[in-house]
């Protein structure tokens, strides 16, 4: 229900209360003549209007409070869901970056290992070709 429905209900209840008060107090109401002489009529209709307005106003407040609470809860859920999704996406991005870094580090280590093996193989071939297996490195350092 919307506030327009409550306004319609308030109007209908006001009309019903008006007819009810008029029918119950028909004998004591003064309909014409002295404006100050109809004080009972004024009090009855003021009381009826105040009671009707208070009742429908409270019902409208209760309804609006429930709607507001529901909207607040929906907003909280949306914010929580967005936060959770954002954190999940950041975590996934961090994990992907971490895996990429680890992959690059493995590739670098593998290249270095291959380069080292190639260098050792070239050095071994050079020694086989030149026959310097007996070269004394200690004598070279003394000079």
C-alpha cells in the first residue's frame, strides 16, 4: 500500500466517522443560528477528526517505517554484495598477478639454467678442442 491509499482510507474513515457522529448525536447538535451555540457540534467533530487523523497517521507512520526499513535493508544488502564482489575481484586479480609473477620467475630461472648449461657445454667443447685440461690456474694468479 502507498500513502495515496492511506489518504483514501483516511478520507473514507473521516466520512464514516462524520456520519456516525451525526447520527448518534443528532438530537443535541445545533445546525443553525448562533455560531457560539454549536460548541457541542464543534467539539464532537474536532474529537472525531483528531481520533481519525491520529489512527490513520499512526497506520501510515507504521507502514512508512516498515517500507523504510525494507529499503534500508535492501541497500545494506546491495552494498555488502558489491563490497564482497569487489573484494573477490581484487583477490582474484592479486592471485592472477601472483601466478604471472611466479610464472615469469620460473621462466627466468629456466633461462638462466639453460644459459648456464650452454655456457658449460661451450666451455667443455673449448677445452676439448684446445686441450687445456691441465692448465694451472694457481700459477696465473701469482703473476
